[in-house]
C-alpha cells in the first residue's frame, strides 16, 4: 500500500482512501474498454458477443491472473482456488446487478440464446475443478499426477469450447454482414491503441487493489470486545474476488448502458471460463504437488455456489420469463439470494473470531 511506503505502517484510515482511488481508475478505464471494445466488435465484424467472450473477458480477468501468480510465487497457492471460484460467484452476481440497473422486467429475455454455450462451458470447467479437488484429496500418493490430468483436461476443453463459440459467432457474423460505405466513427487503429492503454490502467489499478486486500487480510478489526482477523482464505475468496472482479462489474454496467447488453453478459460468462483455466496454469508452476491439494474444504462452498448460480442464469436464458418481482426476474432474485447465502455460509465456516 502507498500508506506503508510513505509512513512505514498501515493505518485503518488508509483503506478508505486508497481503495476508492484505485476503484475510480478502474471505473474510468472500464468505461473506455466498453466503448472501444464495442468499436472493435463493429469494425472487425465479429460482434459484441465474441468481443465480450475474448477481449473483454481476458482483460477483465488479468487482475485474477496477477493475484494467482503472486500467490504461487509467495507460497500461498490456496488463494488461487479461492480467488477463482469467488470471482466466478461475483461475476454471476453482476448479472443480478444488471437486472436491477435495467429496470422493470427480467434482463435474460434481452440476452441472445447463443450465450448458453459459453455459460455451459463455464459450468463444465467449474465442475471439473470441483471434481479435481475432491479426487486429489482422496487418492493420496498419486495426487500430483491426478491433478495434472485434470489440469490438462480443463485446458483442452476450454480451448475446444472457445473454438466452438468462435465458429458459432463467425457463422452468425457472415449471415448478418452488410457492406457499409460510411466511415467508422472510431478508426480501427485508434480503437485498438486506446483499448490497450486502458487495459494497462485496469491491470495497474488491479495490482494496487490486490496489495490493499493482502494488507486487509492481516489487519485486526476491532468489534467491541472482539477482534476479527479475516485471513487469507476469506479475503482471497470474498474480498479479493470481489476486488479483482471490479473490472467485470464496471465493464458490464458500462456496456449495458451503451446498449451492448450481449457484450456485457458475454464478458461475465467468458470470465468465468477463463478464471477456471487459471487453476491449471498455476498448477504447472507447482513442483512435486498439485494445486488442488491446497484447497481448504470450505472452498467447496463458493465453488459449488458458482455452479449453482451459473445454472440459474442458464435456466433464465432458456425460460425467458416476462414476469417481474421487485422489478427483477425470478432468476435475478435467486442469484442474489444464493450469493448472500453462500457468503454467509463461507464467512461462518472460515473466519476466525477471537
């Protein structure tokens, strides 16, 4: 934290200053990413969905990548799994937020039915990750080899799934492609350059937020006569996951306000799949063990919740209800409920209170 660099000590008030500043940087950069990402989709003919699934999902997941690399480098690989599944839970929670932002009526009726494919891919990869955690905890002597097997399967399925999505989107783009004589509002070169520049701002602010969250995990919080220490497991899965998913939240809301609702949701589903692939990426850097061996049993709560919430989103996409409850669709309300239930259960089982 900057406070520690200047004053050689971390003070509680510093969290309330540094966090909003870093969040503001992500807010501005995220709005620009939506703007130039939409322009790239139009200029290349690939459309909003493919841009959301590839460019935006990778860029907004870069903070998670930075967290996971740092976690492995500093000897706390258990944070990787917590951050991945915690981020996925928060990503689907953002769909519920979009349901509130868009006003009366379920948001899922506005989403293209083709979004089921990336959502199903995210569910598939997440379940394989959970299965890997369970199997590796049981097999004992061959845990490392079993972890490597699951990591390879996850990467292969991720690449194959994205190849399917690319084929689907390019076929759709060819069918709807129209020749336009008008000059684009934003030149292609400017769109790519500005997209790259704002990506750097997202990554820089993300690293800053990660440092803030790391300090928060060890900072004693006084509540009356009790002292709460959140710890790396809770901070990695809830706080850090929410922080590293802040770019997804900003980009999703900005894209929605621009009318690029499919790009907003595609970014969220795409990030869920990409996040899970970060697990095998980090697994390859751990020698003599499997990253799945470091999973705390409490991590199965957010991991399972991420699958449940993605399944609810897919059900909403298929059913396409027109009814509203408190201005939200039933799927959005259920996503909200599962998010807060999961966080409560995880907090109750993992946080130390003295």
